[in-house]
């Protein structure tokens, strides 16, 4: 699989994907089922053996409340809405 910018995910980006997956309580198999790929794909992305396509990275990030941009590939947490903007009626 080619990466969005033709570059592999760096170690920090891969670590963030793994940490966020674990934070959400997903096993690698569960994440693979959610994004519609084989567990080996998730393992290879997290270990840097494969570089995710744009579509795969979009899917993984959307399930882990992350966003990314390229080049270079940069993965970030999605902003959390400020609860002070919500009103209870």
C-alpha cells in the first residue's frame, strides 16, 4: 500500500495510532474489523512494515478520533468540543 505522500508513517505517528487504539480499548483484530481490513494490515501499519493508503489512513483515524495531513504525514487528536457551549434545557 502506498502512503498518502509516498512516505512511511514515522515512529511517533505509529505510536499515536497504537496508543489511541489501546485508549479506545480496541484490539488489533477489532480495529481491523471496524475498518474492513485484515488484522495483519493493522499490525503492519503499527510496526511500519506497510504504509497505509489515504483511504485506509482516513478510516483508521476516523475510528480513533484522530486526523492527519500530508506532507509530511502528521497525525493529531481531533479537537474536543468545549462543553461550555452546550446548554441544557
